[in-house]
C-alpha cells in the first residue's frame, strides 16, 4: 500500500501538550458543531413530545405529535450522536495517535453526505407524509426521500469509519506510537467494527425499502424487515455504548491521570462487545411470531450474558481506575475520601460520573431485566421502553459526550467556557431531569401505558378505559423531568455556542491535563483489605444487589398475570 | 505509568489482575450464568411463556377465519357500542383476534380459569396487542398468525390497546375481552 509521508500542518496544544493535526482539528470542530446544532433540533422536537404526553398539557394535535416524535427519534438518537462520534473518531485517531488524518477529502465527503442526508430526511418528515417513527416498520410507508436521506447519512458514517481505519494504518506505518494501541483508540476501533456491521445491516434493509417506496419492489416482508432493521437499530446503540465507555476511560485519564486498572481486563471486555453485543438486536423481537425460544434465549442473553459481563466490568474498572489514581495521589483514607474529593463542580467530571451512574443504575439494570424472554411480555412496547433507553442514550451516551465537549472546547477552539457556574450546574440539570423522566416512564410502562401514543385518555372511544391514577401521575412526573432535561440540554447548547463565539482566550500557561500520580511502588500501599479500589467495589456490590432485587421483583409481577403457555 | 489514552506498558498482557477486579468478575460472571439458567428454567417452573406457535397466512385467509369465528359464536351486541358483536367461544377453542386500522376485533368473552388458544394477526400494517390492566404484550403482523395459549386468572373487563404505532388513528385503536367467573 502506498502511503504518502507528506507533512501535514499541525500545532502543539499548550493545554494538553498534544500535537493536533490542523486538518483533523477543522473536521473535528465541524462535526462537533453540527452535532450540537442537531442536538438542539432534536431537543426542541423532544420538548414538543414531552409537552404532548404530559396529560395536563397535551400540546400538539395528533398529526404534529407523531411528526415531532419521528423527528425526535431520528435527530436525537441518530444524527446528533453519530455526528459527535465522527468528531471523536477523528480526534482520537489523529491527536491521540499523534498522527495526520488519512484522506481529508474523504472526511469532508463524510461531513457533506451526513449533512445532506440528515437534511433530506428532515425535509421528508416536515412535509408530513413520513410520520413513520424512527423505525419505519413496513408496510407503513414513508416518502422515498425519507429513506434516501438515511442511506446517504449512513454512507457518510461508513466513510468516517474508513478515515479512522486509514489513520490507524498511517500511524502504524509511520510509527507515531510505540507498542499496542492506547485503550482510547482501541475502544474507538471496537466501535467502528460494530459500526460497519450496523451500517451493512442498515443498507441491507433500507435500500430495498427505498426501492419499495418507489414501486420498484413489490413487497417487503414485515417480519424480515424488523429482524434486519433491528440489526441496524439496536447495533447503532451498541456503537454508542462502546464510544461512551471509551470516553469514560479517556476522561478518567485526562481529569485524574488515571490508567485502566488492568489493560488486559478492559481490552477483553471490549472484545466481548464485538463478539456478542449485536446479538441484543433480538431484544426487540421477543414478542414476535415465528421465532423459537432457543434462538431468542441464546441471542437475548448475548450468549450467556457475556456482553452484560463486559459492561459490568467497565462499570467497575472506570470508577475503579479513578479511585486508584485518587488514592495514589494521597486521598487514601476510608472507603470514599477519593470520591468525596472529586471535582464535582467541574462539568467534565460531573457529566462523566453522572453518565456512569445513570447508565449503570437506570439504563443498564432495566435493560438486563426487560430483555429476559418472559419479562419482556409485560414490558414490550409500553412506555417503559423509552424510559429505559433514555437512561442509556440520553443519560449515558449524551451526558458522556457533553462532558467530552466541555473538555475539548478549550483544546480545539482555544476558548474558555462562558458562564462557568451555569456550566457546573448543567450536567446535574440534564442528568437529574433525564433520570426522573426515565424512572417515571418505566413506572407508567409497568402499569401498561403504551409508547408512541397520542391520547391515553381514549377520548370519545366506546371501548376506552381509564388508566390507574398512578399511571397518569407517573406520566406527568416523567414529562416534567423531560422538560427539565430539555432545559439542561438547551443550556448546554448555549454554553457551547457562547464559548466558541465569545469565550475568553485560554491563558498562556494554563494546563488542562492531570499528570499520572507517582506509583509509589507495590500494589498494596493503597486501598483497604488488599483491595486497591474498595470504595468502587462496595458501590459495584450496591449495583449488583439492586439488579438482583429488581430482577426478582419483575418475575414476581410476571407470575401474577394470566397463565400463558 | 501512563494514561488510558497512552500506549500501555509492554507487558500489559501478562500483568497480574488486581483483587478488586478478580472478585468482581467472579461475582458478575456467576450472576450472568444464573440469569441464563433461570430464563431457561422458567419454561418449566413458570406459568408465563410464549408457545412460539406461529403460521404463515394471508390477510384474506385470516380475515375469513375471524369472520367465521365471529359468526359462529356471537352471543349478544356489546353494551358500550351496540354495533359490536360479543363473541363467546367455548373453553379450549381457537379464538381469532384481528388487528386492522384502527380496531381489534371481535370483542370476546372468556371464562375465568378456562384455557383458550388466542390467535393474533393483522389485516394491514404492524400492530400491537397490549392487554390491560394485565399488561400482556405481543406483536401482530400481516401474514403471520401467532398463537398464544391463555388462561385468564381474573374476571372483569380487559382492554386491548394497540401499542405499535400504526398511523394517525393509532391512539383510537382498541379492543376488549370480557372474562366472566
């Protein structure tokens, strides 16, 4: 393979000491800014949805509600997140590996294709004849350009993954790093492998659906559509999980000088994601006809829960690595001194720790329980499902991305954050808002309230019935939490855009990276009882106890319903 | 030394794993194995499992079955909406429920403690079968006929809500099952 060794212009960032390729920097900035713009759009759509499902407000008429819900799903779940992931991939491949970015023209093609694709789909939705939800289950049909936009967007993302891989090849050829890939790069690489599988699945189902919408293909089997669509839809969330966990590890390094407790354990856990995470696509198919229990159990459990095991490992090792770094730098008293003395007012840290907690306790625990073949029958397609995935995607992924954004603004734009007190508050506003939203909606879903539903009062319907008062109250509380999280999201957008446009320049001698604490030698000089991270271990046991309790609570509930055989 | 974002030590693959991680991986791994076993075991020890019985069909054939079923066992018109027949099939029989935009039909009356083979399918788009307040949820497609064997353990009036989005009338899509003592 011919690899040019032409020098690319770069600068040494004073804050971090990192060598930043200027072409990569422009691409990272562009992708990140586009991401934040789409987050704003997705947030506005989300606000309209929340204000409609809040029973006392019930803002939009039915047609606009379903339109806003379609827009919210696509823009917030796909467009914002994947644009940001492109920024992360380019930053990590070039800056972390100290390398120039491969094929910048292809990278700009990625930006154009994804922007044009997202715009085309957005237009289709706003035209009103494509209110088919993000999932667009056939035989319900959208306008052809609804699918076309998604296809272009996906092709753009695929090109982005190619640029990332090309950069890894250049870095290896030009020996810009020594030994194995840093964990941050390794995690991103895992994410791109999952992304290629995801995008291939998306192409396999969306291209025929596009041709079907044009009348060139006669029918698409609705069951086959769901099976393949979810290989795309669910796997795209697995990219997000892999990306945000990589960011957790990275922020632990940047903010505490932490390194993984064990490279071997963390890398093996990431590898389990490649092998097993995509099997989880079947979570969406557990109530479907024609699939055997053996097939469902094998897949829904990610082959004996090996991907869950991987997530439980990351859930311990990331805070564990922070604990070890804190203890090494002297905060070695008691179980939780290291945690108390974390920089809670620093939005980078606050976003990250809230992301870890919300993803673990809300998104993670509920995800494991609801994907049990039988428990799924009392959860499938209720509003429990959006409750769950707002815990993973908004509370987990979006918060982690917000944290990294706060870190990168001074690095990439060389500006300080504006409104620092509000920036310190913002993660809590968003995190607490989305937690209330997720938990309350899961409560309402447990009582049967359906998702994607405009009017749970069934006004004017002869066969209508009334939901328990508790279900209605949960919907109100949940949507108030939703509004709170939108306020938090809007504040994030204001701070980001304001800082880029009007932030103070970064002072000349400022540093934004914490040196690794000195290893005083020997493993047993920190911690308690032979444990280097006893505090994290106790917190992990709390998570495990919560998971076990919640698991059996759901089986108890399941055992009271009609007998089904 | 080093960070999460710098290249690891050369011996990273052979470095010993610290006690915190070893113990946690053991605990988490055991729980994962338990969950896997429990999900399988519930097929024998639990009373709530899917039969996974399903057939390929056509919307015309399924519509015909539902019509015949309705004609055969209609016992009265519904009190809430006199245009709707209420169908009371004998225990142990096949019950055909058809989803279409935007209704679940027919209204059926079952007996508590008796077992029925409930067939679920759609005559047009994808729909959701969500029995409330029991909160039992299944997916309905055109061309696929799913059979779930149900034994009501409570009496009363149960609503069927569509919880798979199916267009502008989705929120008006309802059905009903009566269960008498």
